C-alpha cells in the first residue's frame, strides 16, 4: 500500500506517506446567509499539501463574509495595537492578549508596531517628537553668529575703544593739574588694563576648544588683577602722600612712583602664581555636557578645579575689598582732586556686580552661563571706567577753567 500511487479523475494523485497517511487536502468553507435567509456554504480557500510551496494554503479574503455588524474581521485581542513610539505592557489579571500601550521613556524609541521593549538612543542622539527614530542632538555654545553672541561681541569691541579714547585725551592733557594730580602714568596703565578687560570677554565667545578653555579664565584673572592692583596702588599713594605731609613724617620716601609700580607688580605676580599652579595641577579643558539639557549637547569649558577658579576670583574680591576699605577711609582727605571718593564708588559697583554674578551663574544653563560671565566682565569694567574717569573727563572737556593751576591754588587757599 505504501507504494501505491493512483491518479484520480479530478487530476489529484493519491498516495500514502511513510506513516501510511494520505496527502491532506481540505476545502475552506465560509457559512453565509443568502438574502432569503438560507445558509449556504461558500468555498473561500483550500489547504493542499501536494501543491507547490506557495500554494499550500490559499484563501480569497474578498469572498469572506464575517458575522459582525460591519462585516469586518473581528480582532483576536482585546486591545488595539501599539504604534511606534509606544511599548506593550501586560495588564495585571488579564489574558496576554490584553495589554496597554505605554509611551517610551526619555531618550528611548520604538520603531515598529506592538514593540515589547523600547530602544535607548545613543548618547549623541535624541528621539523625535513621535519617538520612532533617533535624531542627532543639536550642539549648543555661544557663537559669534548668534544674536546674543554678536551683541556681546560688538559691545566688547566698542567698549574696548572707549578707554583708549580717554587715554588719548589723558596724553593730550597730561600737563594739566587734573591729570598730574592723580598719578598720570598709573592712570595710563589702568586705562590700558581696562581696555584689555573689555577685550578679554571675546575669549568666552566662539567654540570652546582646548586652547580657548585653557586661556580665557586665566586671561580674565590676570588682566583684572592688574586693573584692581592699579586702583589699589592709586589709593595707597593717596593715603601715603597725605601722611607724608604731616610734620616729622618719615613716609616721604614711600610716596615715590616706584612704590605704586611695586604694588601693581606684586599683586599681579601673585595672581600669576595662582594661575600657573592651576594650569599645572588641574588645567581647564573642553567637554560635552549632556546632563543639563538631555536633548542638547552643550560644548563648554570644564574649569578643571573649581577650588582654583574660586580662589582666583576670591583673590580679585580681596584686592577690591582692600581698595574699597582704604579708599573709604581716605575719602575725606583734603585734596583738590582727591579720587578716593571715586575709587570708593568704583569698588562698590565692582563688588556688587560680581556678588550678583554668583547666584545668577549658578541658575543659568548652557550658553547663558557664558553670557552671564561676559555681562559681568563688561558691567564691572564699565563701572570702573565711569566711576574713575568720567568726572575727570567732564572737567577736561566741559570745565577747562577748573583744570588750571590758578583754580587749584585758589581752592587750596579756600580750604585752609
């Protein structure tokens, strides 16, 4: 019987396999109601193991008539399919065919229907709104082309030229009493330092590569240290000059211009030692920050050592505080052009700006942290320019009659 092969009248071949079973040939029948209400059997497909591979199972879905209200196929599950961007989660106490669709978590996607798990995007990519694909994260820093960066750049360049204009007038009127009375050479050095203060803010704008990260805070610390040292030297010289005029005073030798330069050099050199120690032990470097804004790559400078950074900034605070205290004590010394009052106001403005900067910088994020420090640099530098030199420039430009030796002598006599 295993070797029997008989061809039937319908063209099929009858035979038996090794288990003695004939080939499986079935008709798929759909029971349908006729318009008259009678049940009729309609063949809609078949199953034939003797057919070719892609014809074993055939069905004509258009001939099917489902016993539902809209005659559409019924669903085999009690929940709708989960689209891309969601994952399936079983409902406790329900069959496996019942589930709920849960959106993928932050940083995850699912790119096909009825996904069991979501896929984590790479560190430099982030899901789109639909959470069905990963997109490249945008890179954030403060470029020159940005509206904020362009505004700060133009402001820095304009501010850089302003002390140089004042320096030009100081050189032009260097023989006048208002310029000579306030240490002409030290004032010129201070004006140059203020111009560099404005210019150093440009180090913070642009792509923060290794060189820029290595230099921008160091340049800021050294230039501002030199600037505040000049103010401190001017303050100390004012006090020493008054004390040297007292009878029997031995301080006259300390009023030489060399003393002021020694103060500037010493204070700046100490800041230089702090910066060199910082660079040698834990220098700043460029890094990608994806923790502040998960959907953005923030390119920023890591200070390397926060202790070194705050020590450098604290040293500037120390110099400014000493200058403020000395100038405040000397503000009422009798002098026609005593600038101790102006130094007091300038140090109050300087300290106020940088004390306000600390909480503001801690609350800012991304490029706005850099913009906040640039704003503090510009604001504090302008405070020094306005408080230290604007009153003198007003006298030089608009009150030339006050900038004469005769007026100075007259005022000195009236004070006596």
